[in-house]
C-alpha cells in the first residue's frame, strides 16, 4: 500500500488505497468545526501541557511521513519560514499582506490563535472557513486510523494548513514556526527565504538554557543557499546563526547593517518611521501600534519582501502601496489599543522580553494616564522577571487572574512577587471577565486598563474590549447622534441632529 521511492519518499501507489482508507472510516469523518476541535483536543498538546516528553515533541518523523503519504502538500506552493522569540506572528502578518498586495494568492499560518482556531490558517487575508478546515482534516484523519500514525495537536494543524493551502491553490505561504525551529513541525518546508526575528529566553526547558543554545535551535530553519533575514543583534546568538548560515552557504541580511529602522516617533497610538533595506529607503511608514518593536518587525518584513522580489517571487509594489498595506495590517493582541472610557490595551506579552517591551510602551505613551493592569501568566515562564517588568509600567493597581487551561499560574502566587517590586495595590480575582470589569471600574473614564501576561488571557478578554468600543459607538449613534474616529480609532467628535460637531 505504501512504497518507498528511490529518493526515500513514502508514497501511496494508487488512488484506490486512499479511497480504501477513506471508505473504511467514512462514518468517522468529521462533519463540523466542533468535530475538528474534539479531535484536536484528543491529541498531545504542548501549548496546554508542558509536562510532556521532549522526545515526542522534538521529532520530525511523524509529520514527514504524513507529508509523503499526502503527496507533499507543502511542496504545492512556495513558502517563507519565520521564527524568533518575539515578533514572528507580526512579521508573518505584515509580509503576507505585502505579498498579497502584489496580486499573488497568499497563505498564512500562525500560532497560537487569539480568539478562534481558524485564525491560524488564512488565505488572502481571510481565516479558513469551517468547511475548508473540516475537509482538510478529513484528508488526514483516515490515516490516523488506518495506518496508526500519530500526530500531536500542532502537527495535525500544520498538516491541515498545508492541505488547505494546496486546495486553495495559493502561490506562496508565510509559515510561522511554533517553537524553536530545527525540529518544529513546520520545518518540513523548503522556503524561499528564512526569517529569524530575534533570540531571547523562552521555552528553555526544550530549547536550552543559554541564548546560544536557543539560537542554535532557531538557526535550524536555515536551508542550503536560501537567504536569511537575521534580526538578532547580540554577539553570542548572532555568531551561532552566522556560523550556521556560512556552513550552508546561505546569504544573510543582517539588521543594523543591511537594513535599519530610522526616525521612529509616536503620535497618539500610532508609530511613524523610515526603513532602509540595502540602498532603498522607505519613508513615512505608519503602523496602528505605538510599540517601537513593531517598526522593527516591519523592517524584517520589508527586507524579506525585497529579497523575494529580487528572486522573482512577487512583483514590485509602489511605495504608496507599501505605506497603505502596513497601515492597514491588523496586529491582534500586539500592543493593541481600544480607545474608550477607559482606554484598553491588550498585549499577549508572555516572556520577559515581551514584558519589558510592553512596560516601556506603557511608560512612554500612557505616562499621564491612571493605569490598571489585568495579569495572568503561564507557570512555565520566567514568572518573577515578567512580574518585575510589569511592575515597572507604573500602574496604580493590578488585578491578577487565571485564564482557562492547566498552564496558568495561580494568581495568588503572583501577589508576593509584585509586592517585592511595587507598592501599588494588588488583588486576586480568579475569573478573567470579573477581573476585567473590576479593572474597568478602578480605571474610571479617563484611565487605562492593560490586559497582559498571556495570549490566552488576551483571547478571553479581547471580545469584551471590542464590544465596549462598539457599545460606545452605538450609544452615541442613538437619538440621531453620529460619531467620527481618527485613524487610531480615537473618538474625535460626535454630531447632533442639527449637524453641529462637538469636538472631544
């Protein structure tokens, strides 16, 4: 039924064998998104349970076998591979948007999701439909049963994503690494360019205790002769990456020399900056995000776009189009601001590097606002360091809570850590929605609520923030009153029945 070709690939020799697998288990095929989620829940899930054996997580053999059995769906399109301790999702979204603007069909695979699982698999800016996801998982499921080949939660989603992209006939897919790189399930692709955003401490139980060890794992996505965009500036980890690239004769485009961010400035909740890639200067760029690290992420994406353009993967975009594309990119739970009374900031910072970055933004942009934090953190992170960075944000009050899932640390354990670093009030409210509403009350109309510590907490509370903005707009629109927002979604003015604008 399965044979090995001369090149070592496992192949199904006939459609009949595929049909046998499917027909034998047709009664078990999935019918809905709920069925898919139930199947995924039955899989080993490292995102939820970090107590799993490293040997099982760190093994490419199962997904390689599935790629071969399914006819290498990962080879049906060109790809870009993105890894890094921080910023890889944002870089992936920006690069996918730039590529889509050139007129080609683009897939985007990121993880974890913020609010719903379909966010992870996107085609031309639209999350995969329930039907398409079910169909793609059904392509894989018979072989789970028929051949007894096991896949983890992430591996199954990765295989499904590649099947979605093949079925959708994408020209290119931007693929974000789940963790590390060298033995990540996504590392079966043969990319046109590899991007390493940065290296810092995270997932040390798997990736290693030093920056050099972590860099070694991330450098595992480098392929022979394939260009590398390297955002790593620290000498130790950078040397590891450069050494690996030299070994594989992969050209490297290095941050700070081959490309740079210049003239960064903030206006309101927006950031303005220039990017130089080689001899090209991209001026007057704007993002709807006040974090300086996002400008750096845009630089990674632009450098990758330039390399892809020079390789003939995509067409050249006019500078005005690039400005427009970056300004329109959505960055959910990435220093995401929801203006209102109070203003809400949601950021999924879950490691020390991200927590430090967020604290800097909060102090810089919101120094004149009364700040209240809502914090829930995974227990397997550098919790003490993360709390210390959050304490530096200058909040008047913090509400510790616990998001759903076994990895969340008890919020009561965070209080003594906070008190060692800050004299600001701290309290514990176990339920995230109740913690959020408590923070809203504490912040009052002119204050600021910052939700952070975990992408899972961000996902639970982001709908509440979005609903609050919508509710305020609806309230103004009742009784014949209109509203107007600026490009940051700041409320600029409201208009009465007499068409008189009342500025805020």
